[in-house]
C-alpha cells in the first residue's frame, strides 16, 4: 500500500548526511547546504557498478579555474536556492538501494570522506600516487566501515536511515514513487585571461 506522496530520496539523504557530518569529528567540516544531493538512473539494473559519485565543483586547492591542453577552463556553476554549490553527491538508482544497509552506509561515508577537509570544492587528496583512495581501495572502505560502526553506536534516530533498509522496489511500492534532485554533470567552460578574478 502506497502513501500519498512519493519518497523524496534527495531530501532523506541530505538529512542523513547532515547527521553523519554533525556526529563524526572526521566529517564536521562538511556543510550539506553547499552540496547538491542528487540521483541518477543506473543504465543497467545490475548489482555491480558505480553506486555513487562525488563531483567537486572546484579544482585543486579550491581554485576556480585550471589549465588543460594549454588553455584555461572554469567549471559551470550550480546554484540551489541562490546558494552556490561546491559539490554534487549523486547516487545511482535503483542499484545503490539494492544492497545491504551496511553496504549503503559505507557508500555514503565513502563519498563524504572524499570531500576536502578545507571544504573548498576540491576533493580530499591523500598522500602518494593514488591520492583518491590511497594505495588500497579495500583498506579505504575498511576505514569507512569503522566510521559507519561508530556512527551507529551513537544511536542516531532510526528514522534518518530507515529508508536504506528498503530495496528500491520496496520504497517505490510503499510510497508510490521515488523522486529527487537530478543534476547534469557540469561542463568545463573555456575562459579568457581577462575573465579570471
């Protein structure tokens, strides 16, 4: 039996991420009001493949422009309620929702941990050649599991993450639909030297 309103995935995920960032010291630099929480349609309904993605809207060290192929570029700006966003956090549905609760929570903190400690629109750059996931994504995700277990031991309101106990089909059936924000990946825009602030 469905409720009257479709389930707003972006709204629910925003509140979960905000609670995580407020409770865990390693995430307290995260300002969810500057992050657009979106979903995208997974191209194939299979369990493997990309679950989620963090898109930074600035370049290294928060720079507003970069040089590639001998030319200067900036990223397309994204605004929400007149506030400029620094990141897009995208989840691929239905794939993301068709895993265990633990796997889903690990994916959430995995993406949040990619946010630069400076919260400047850049990603967290780890030491060494593999600056995104360090030398081992397996070890990276093991650390994310530690964060998840610590978060759950803090007894956050179960209503914040109860939606993650559902598969996509269950959530859709219960609410009559699943909706949320959809944000196209921003384009790189060439700029002239005179346009650089």
